C-alpha cells in the first residue's frame, strides 16, 4: 500500500482532511493502492508532534498539501509544521500534490503567501473552491501517479499507435535522419534501408502504424495528428506581451525543423555586437545570448514537454529577456534549483529523446540545464531562471546584466527600477520620460537620474531640459560596499564616492 500524507493547518481544513481520508478509503481504485495519514488519527504517545510529522513524511509516497489563509503555529525558528513538512517532502523527493483554496489569497498570512509562491515555483498546483472539486482533482492526480508507476495499465502517451502508416512519414526527413545518425555512429543500417525499416528499428512503427512519437518526429505536419505539437515564436518590442505581437511565427514541421526554425527566429532577433580580433584579422561576432544555451533550452522544451496537452511550446523574445515555456511539470524528483547542478534525467518522452540524441541534439543526459547555466555565467550574464508556472515549465534568459533581479539586488528603489525597466526597449531616458514612467516630480526625477549616473547604470549627455541619459554599455563593477568602481566602463570617477546602493531605499 502507498501512503498519502495530508499536510495543512488542521483547524482551517478539518473538513477537507477528513473528506480526503474517507474518499480514498471508499473509492474502488484508490482503496486498492493508497492509505491516508492524517494527524487526527494518531494515538497519544511519547514522541512530539514534529517528530511524528516528519517521520510520516519520510515514509509516505505522496505528499498532499492544502494551502489557504492561515500559516499555523510557529516554532522557535518561526516556521510552521506545514512548511516543515513541505520542505521535507521536497528534500526526500516525494510525489507532491498541492491544492490551494480559492479566495484564500485575500487575507492570507504573509508567510503562507511565501510558502505558496515557493510551491508554485516548483510544481503544478490546483485551485479548489469546495470539497467535491478538491476530491475530483485529487483523484486525477493519484490516478496519474499510479499510471506513471505502472500500477495500472497505462502506456506512455508517445507510444500509443495512430492511424498513420509509414507512407505518412516524410521520406526526406527519415533519409536525413538515417544519414546523420550513421555519420554520428548512433545508428547502424545500410544506406539503402527503407523508410519502414528505419521507423521499425526506432520503435516508432508497430503493426504497420506509426506511434505518436513517430508522428511528432517524422510527419510533415505533426500538429494535424497530435494537437499542440508545434513551437510558436513571438517577438515583442518592449518588456510586456502586447497584442498583436510585431513578429509571430508558428513552426509546425517535423520536430527537427521546429527546433531549427525556433533557434533561428530567436537569433534573428538578438543583437550581435562585433567582438575583438584576438587571434585573427577577422572580428568575432557573438550573440548577446549564448547560441548554444538558446538551442539547448529549445531542445529541452520540445523533448520534455507534455504532448498530451493541447498547448504549444512558446518562445517569447522581449527587449530584456527570452522566455521558453513548455506544457508539463517537472518530475517530482527534481526542483528548479536542482537543475543548475548535475542531475539524473527523467524523460517524459523516451522515444523522442532517443531519436534526438542519435541526431546529436542533447548528447549528455542531465547536463543540459547545467550547460545553459555555465554558458550564461561565462558570457557575463545572469544565470537562467527555471520555474514552474501552473501547468507550464519556463526557462528565462536575461538578455543583459541590466535586468530587474540585478536592480533589486543592488538596492535600487521601486521608482528607479520602474524607470529603467520601462525604458529598456529604447535604452535611453530623458527627465520627462522618467517622470511619465514613474509619476515622479521633476526635481525627484532629476535626483534619481543623477544617482543612476553616479552608480554607472546611466551616462549623461547634454544639460538642462535637453539632457538625455543613455544606458551604460557595460556592467559596472560593484565593490564589496555596493559602490561602482567604474560606472558604464567610461572611466568616470563619480562612482568612487557613490553611496552604497542598499542605502537608497
């Protein structure tokens, strides 16, 4: 029997906790596989509640968290049992199902808000308004867990057979795969091998019919057969997703062409400043984001996405960042933070991944996100962000160092951040623009802009009402006291006396 551990503030969710236990015990399917632990049923004993809670989390199979308004009793460190239990479930890599009470955000305790945000960054969570809705969504989540574990008969989505035959596969794409895979020594086959034989050897053709993975990889229009099997790319002039997007391009061909099309779309929208002539007479051109990191993120999105979802992979390029999102949640064994280090791989689509690896798309299992992090760090950029947002997993790249997390880190106040972020597309401010963006009076705007010049984030051109403030070309080096040693990389001495940014709050 598998164990559910129900975690919540008991007084707030007394009805829901008992309803979960009763439902699991009475349901014909769930009762065969699960038993439920709730603290109300624990008999009196010498062990303390905290020890009991955490021991049960260690033993459970599935952690079920109910989050609402209250945070609950705080221990000597200011942490509630609910948060302790959630952290232990993450640490032990338990399956985690999180349910959030609708409307609870209106009066939510600040620490519970932080816990909800923490959970939402890691997991797909569900909203429920009443007990029947909670039980229905719990049922769905538990059945999915049983299917993934093989406890009930459920074939991987990608391995279901379609009505398509080998004739529906694009012969040129299959031929190109076989040629490149032979060159890579990842596919041993004669040059005259037939299309059907290639697909059969890959496990993508069974009983004369293509699997869904075969349709995704090798048909000319996968989205006609697998809803959502496309990559949609958009480019925006500013930092917000306004409609209509100035540039919108869906890529719907075989998976390899979706990858290449999306990569080229992003690269076409990036700046490519001229580098230095270190080793030859030809200057090196580097994209503002590492090309290899962009490619890796797009490959990961199409390889690990949930193809049972009708949503497409979304690639959105903004003035300050690149967001790549795919339908589906991280495996429970992983957290967004774990992706920055070497980790095991838990592929959702093994057959798709197998073909991509044979083509040298993503060769090293468990290193893709680590490589993205390394490449950005070496390029002098912020590390990419990995987060779960509802039913979508998102990778975010910041296009340069002048981004909101950096501005918060160095201690700018909200008005200054709003001014800089609002002018990101133009990369230049005037006093009037700053006043419009922030609502500041002229004297306040002038003082703020002078401070930003002193910190090396802006440079100054002109004087008086005709003055303008271009964004600095290079990231200033902030010393241990937060002051800039060389603002804008322009040799200015202003920052030698610049106050610590943290003091400007």
